[in-house]
């Protein structure tokens, strides 16, 4: 089922065609010209009729008027200037809870790959931002829903596509247009979905081995791809933790659940949640 209002500037039929060519067939796409949070809208639609929303369906919009970001922040962009979508993916029953921490990382790697295909080098800042030349071009927000007897990940993705400098929400953001990339939103969606299907398909395909701990996500090719796209690894970082605490050190790896491994003068620890700030070394080797 493909529905789109006449007022929408996003070409749904073209997106379906591009996704098919990319090997990422779209089972359903709904694209109103204006929408509240795409994650909220998709969650409500899933609860109302789960069978109507197969995995890798898309709820997207040309203008999200009440989007969410991490830590209850609000996320908005001008109309028709971004790729704003939410995608449902059912989680295998035998996939361990620890593997869920890899979902935003795998999504970030898929987005970075799609941006690369659009002609712009991109990488992932742990845990859920995609950067171009040190500036944010994409945010990812994953919401877990219990739908009947299934766990469903609702994967929300917002990519700045054609924003001009004056339209950026903060000076530390950028867009595909400003970076000199291809601003074809239909192709961008197809490439994101292709990377997402590939990465999550591999993760879910090894659910039993991961559950029985015969494998870790880091042992999979998708785990290696995530590490290759991760800009945070090897960097000095300051992690703003819940409760107002912070941790400063060097990010050296990813833990079993996708946690960030940080080496500090006091020892090595793993961070499961927090805002990461990339910092630089001073002349004496300390971190600024």
C-alpha cells in the first residue's frame, strides 16, 4: 500500500522504485505532507493494526512538527528539507537484550553508508549521531514497543538534506547540500533501507549464537563495519552522564552490548548512556 497526499513533495513511487533497485523492497510507505513525531505515529499505527506494518515499512513526512530527540529534546527542521522517517523492525525472540544496544550503531553505519553513496564522507559518533566534517547531519532515536507478543524496534531517522546555513538549528550541524552531496531524498531512503536490512539481517541471523554466547556482535562482519564507521573510537572524549556526572578519557572500544569503553586515569569503564563530546589533546598529552 503506497499513500501520499498530493501536497507532498516527496515522490513515493520513485522511492519505491529506487528501493526495489537497491534490493530493499518497501512493503508499505505512508508519507503525509505534515506529521507529528514519526516514531509516535508509527507506534500508534502498529498498536492499532500490527499486521498492516511489516518490517521495513516506512512512516515518513515532509514536515515533522513535533519530533523527539534523545533526553526529551525537541527536534524540528523546515518543511521538505530533511529525510524524516520511522521504520519498524521485529526483534527475534532469542536475541539477547544486550544486543539491542547495537541497534543505533548499526543504524548509524547504514546512514553513514547512504551519505557516502550521496558523495559525502560520514561517520558515527557514539551512540546515535552521524557526523560530516565534525558536524551533525543525522540523529537517530530508537523506541522499543511491545506489540502483542512481539518486541518491535521503531527506528527513527532524521537526516539534514537541503538545509541552508541560515536554517541549521545549531552552528555544529550541517546538511548534504552544504557538504556538496546529492540531495535526492528518494535515493537516500533506498540506500538507508538497504544498509539497514543488511546490517540487522546479519545481527538477527545470528540471534541463537549470540544468545548462547558462542558469538559476540563484535565477531560479526556488521560489528566490524560499525567499528570502521565509528568516529569516537581512538578519540579523547568527555561523556556527560545521567545525574550531572561526567567522565573524561579515551574511547578505546565497544563492549558486548555496544557500550562505549573509556580509559581514564582511574581505570577502564563502559558507558551505556550519555552525551559524548569529542575533545582534543593538549601539548602535554592531556585532554581538553
